[in-house]
C-alpha cells in the first residue's frame, strides 16, 4: 500500500481516499502507522489487510499495539548511514557509528525510561542515488534502519548545501562577512530559494511518518533552520525541538543577513531551541530583542521567550562524547598495536608529542597553531629536538578557493619549520593529511602529552573530550604504557577561547589563537606544568566529560522538550501570517475573539449600560502621530453618550485641559485623565481626584535623576503627565535602554523611599506616580457612582490594550455577582491583540474597536430616532384628541 501521512488517516479510514501512485517513496509507512493510532480491531471499516502485510506492519512498527512506545523523529542534513554499491548491482547500507545521531540512540539505552524509545531518522544520503533506485532504497532504509531518506535533485542539493549553507550561512555564523566576493559569497536570492525548497522537501518527508499527537521531532543544525515553520504550519501543536551545533553570531554580524527575520521567526516556531554555550544563546536572544522586539526572562532556571502566547524555551548544554564507543575503540587490538608503535616512534626516542586534530578549513586555525609552534622553537631552544607537533588534518567538509589556500599555506609552513629546525633524526612537525581510522586517532591521543585546539571559531569541537577519555585509558592501555593500576592519569589541554567546549574545560589553558606569542607561551606552560598539576587538571576534566556524555545531553534535551510541550493541548492554537512569517498564536481556551453580533445583541436588550474605553492604543493606534481623535471618533462617542441608557468612561493619558477641549459637556460621558488621577463624571462638573492628594514635591527629586539618565541614554525622553513623570526609552538601544531602566528604577526607589509614590518599570518606560493609583480605581469609581444613583448596570463593556488596562479588567470581572451589578448583567472585557490577558475576549487592532463602537453607536442612534418618532406620534395623537 502506498505511503500516507498521519494527516490522511481519516481519509484512509473512511475509504474515500484515492490510492496514490505506485511510485510513492515509502510504500510501507502508511500501513505501519495505523497501529499507533488504532488499537482495537475492526475500528477502521473497509480496511482489509493480508496476513503478510500485517506481519510486515508489526515488524516495522517494532512495538506493542497495546502500549505505543515513545517515539522521536530526528531530522538532520545527513542520515547516520553509510551506503555502498554492490558489485552485482544494488546498494548495501550500514550504520555510521561516528554519527552523532546514531550515538544518541545508542547512548540513551543507559538512561531510565529511554531504553525502549523508538527513533526514526529523516535526512539525506552522502551518495547520489539514481532515480530508478530511490523507491527500493527508501523501502530498505525504512524497514531495516527506520530511516527516511530525502532525495534532493543534484542541482538543488548543490545550491542548498554548497551554495547557501556553506557559502553564506556557515561563514556568517563563524563571523566572516562577505565584504568582497573573495571573502565568502555575497547574498544570492536564488540560493536562499533553494535553501527554502530543500527544507520544504525535508518537511514533506516528516509528514509521511509523523503522528503529531505522540511523536517528538528533533531538528539539528543550521541546514534546516526554516523547517520548523513548515511543520508548525501543518501541525500547530507539533512537539518540536531544534539544536544548533554551530556558533550563533552576535547581532552586529547576524543583522547583515538579508533574510535575518525569516530565520529568526522560523526558529521561534520550535518549542525548544538548544545551544552549546550561553554566548550563542545570548546572541540569539539579543537578535530576537533587537530585530523582533521580543523580551525574554528566566522562569525557574529556564530562559524563555513569549512568542504570540507560546513559550519558546532556550536550552544551553554542550554535547558530549559517546563513552561506550570510545572505550570499545580503546579495547581494540589494533589500537594497542598502534599505541606501541607510537611509543617506539616518539617516547622511546625522548620525544614529547603535542597533538592537533582539525578539519582543513579556514576556521580551525591550523596556520596560527603552526606559527605559534614555530615561535615556541624560536624562543625556547631547549625544546628543539625534543618536542614534535603532529597535526592530523581531516578533509574539509566544504570546498572552494579558501580551502585550497589553507592547504597550500599549511604545507608551506610545515616545510619552512622543518627546514629551519629539523635534524637528521628529528622532524619538528608531522602533517598527516590522509584519512585516519578512528583507532589510529585514539592511539595518538593516548601518547600525546598535550592536545592543541586553536580554532578561531568553532561551534563545539569534541577533540578535547576525546583526548581526555583516551588519556584516562583502561587496563589494557595501561599495560602497554607500563603503568600500574594505581597510577593517576594526567593530560594537558591548550584550547581556543572561541570554541564551544572551552567554557566546560576550566582546567585547560585558554588562549586567544590570534595572539601568536600567547599561544607559544601556553605551549611552553603546558610542557613545564608540574606532574601533580597535570593530574589535577586531568581529573577535573575527566569528571565532567565522563558524566556529561552524549546520552546525558540527549536525555536532558528530550526531558526539557517534554516539559515545554506538556501544556500544548490545554491551549487554543491557530496560525497567522503568510509564507515564512507564519506563526502560531496559543492562548487560553476561554480566550475568544469578541463577536460583534453577540455584543450588539446584548447591547440592544439591556437598558443600564457601563462602557469603559481606553484611548491610546485602543481607539487610537499607538503608532499614530498627534493622536488627536477624528471627528468620526468624537461623533461615535457623542452618539453613545446621548443614549440615556449609557454611562461612558474614556480613559486617556492626556491632560485634563486636552480632554476638556476635545469633548463637550455631556451628562453621560466620564473622562479619566492621567491613569485615573483625575476623574470627571459629569460634563459640567469639576475634576475630582481618585487618590489621596499629594503636594507634588517629589517631582523635584525625580526630575534631576531622570535628566541624568536621559543625557547618558541616547534616544530616551522624559514625559511630564501632570501628576506622573515617565522616562521613555522606546527609541534607545534595547539592551542599553533596558539596563539603564533597571538602574534608574533602583535609583528612584532609593531616593523616593520616604515619598508617597510608586516607581513602576514597564515595557520601554519607567513611571513614577502617586501610590495606589491605577485604572482599576477609575472603574470602581464609575460603578460606585452608578450605584449611588440607584442604577445597577446590566451591561458592561471594557476595552483596553496594555498592562495598565488589566486593572480595569480585574475590577469588572470580579464585580460579577457583587452589589454593584445587576444579577443578570452581561460583562465583556476585551483586550486589543491576541495576547495573555485577564480579559476573556480580544479584537485584533484599533480598527476593529472603532468598527465595534460604530455598531453600538448606530444602535443608539436608531433607538433615539425610534423614541423620538414614538414621542412625536404620541404628541400628534394627543393633539387630534383635543
């Protein structure tokens, strides 16, 4: 049977779906997914299946139908598979034991609750598979390895991987700006389109096997950064994690990318985003703050971003090594043979081995390491003839002119050093540029007295971790080395400050690889370090590396992913936006969009109404200049106020004089100025104070302090609101403004500790105002005034847009069933925008609010006209009778 995604199961069950063509890439997947959803026989009508098919489906699913196993779909650019052609035709496949994705599965078996976890891999193959073989290969890989291959056309794969990934993303994430065509590729829109297209193909493959109600999806690395958007768009509640294995650059570097917002928004469609170090996470958060205006906070030890009602959690944890694999390699007979060979080559000749293991690319700092070693031999002649640097150069993962330049430079420098300091029986630098077996590399680790990692930028780099485990050795290696079982092991590391593993290696000598003299001195220090200190440094490193292996890393990530996603089904979700700007809004199930028809209906059948309206950001957009009400707005409010059944309250940050100028005296219009400091409930009445009066002397303390911060914070302003003073930093640098706001808040609380005022820090501003004053007081005053008049409202509408309006929402919602409202009162608390709020309703923007108020005004006008007509008719009747 042809493959079907989970989304087609309903159609499959009803028998209404058409049979897909036989060329569908994964012919067994649809059938094997059924037992994960349907566990009772006969529940799917008209679904016949042969015994052979049922057995195959059962074997493929590899779990009991009575208790579905937890399953994770791991997605990466490459599958953990090695492929080779058979001599007689066809393909053979085997696991790539060096692949991190494979190691995740193997290492998790030792963790409680993870031993039976099922994994499905989605990714590409290193080899080009002919189109004619792709169906068979896809079938064999899924049945034998639970792998779903993504077959990208050759041209698309080249433009996707070698084009956008390696020429644009990878250099930029490693801090290389395309200042010229020679320094990284300039941005190419067609390569970006290829990147998006490739990500879409990966997403389609995931859809073939995913059960969104049960499965977790874990996406890896920068090749698939827009993939979360495609998955989130298809399944709003998909449980999705993303881990970036490369560095994330500072905002100053990242913001040069023309598609910077698209990538950020795509990543934010994941539930959990992982980074190796805090620096990488901090740069990502800074980009979100500066480019998207998002704020982040620490929630019980976790860093979280609120993104349209969804909580996106940030995970910081470096990946570890696969301890079982390393130990098994150390136990291989060929490893012991190689160690003995190296001992004879170096140690038996009184040579000290320093080791470097790097890819041959521009960011691994091989040339800088060679220059530092050359400087070591120049400055410390005592090491000549004694110290040998073995540099293992793995093949570069990319290609291009820069790779060739690195190779040429490295060869030239090795030749120069050997010619200058070499002796008949001594070669200072040995460059190994052929592929080494892993056991050979482990043997070099065992013999090396010091490991050097001088990359100028690297996402993680596990070479130091592997070196630590190799130096710890085992009984077999100890015998070859001539060590007793009680001998304490030792090691020395010189590592660059700019690699991801550096923060976790506190016992290493950290260096700036660009400072050649410092690196040379570090090499000398590593050689001169006392044996006891080498032991202590090694034991400190080994304790960390042995407890934070790849299994610990994977288990921790999956635990956090489960925690982050546990409330998915408790919230209402819907998607908004087009293309890569798509995102999901997630809100409480009781939070609904206010239906105009429902509100108007309630408005028509009630006669004692209270209407509370915020002005700035509600009736008038925050981005408007001037923010004076239009004649249409004034006419609408006048229509509501002329209705004798209404009491309307307009709350604004404008001054009393401005509000008095805007609106003419009206019996049913209340005006609240300065966040409820002053209130006028009758058009011809004086303004009354809603809070205890203060003499305002505290302003003389506040103003000089705020002026100091304004002078030192470019883009900040001071706004005097008659009874409050606000320091705004909306146009300042986000990070600096936030830092200054916190300092200002603490400063003001200190100097105003004996004054009857409160200091409040909010989004982009710090406000000082009399204590106990908020819009909730205005709402309470309005309700109490109506009660004093003997009017208990049977209809309340309260609309606002920001945090200050939440106090109004709280007052009117808690007033239900209280003495101030009619027992049958209908209450509508509505906020502007879809966001967490104490209100139960929302409308999208001020334009919707205006349309709503206009609809209510029309009802009031019709009622007034009807009452006028009825009155006129009654008068005519009385005249006729007389």
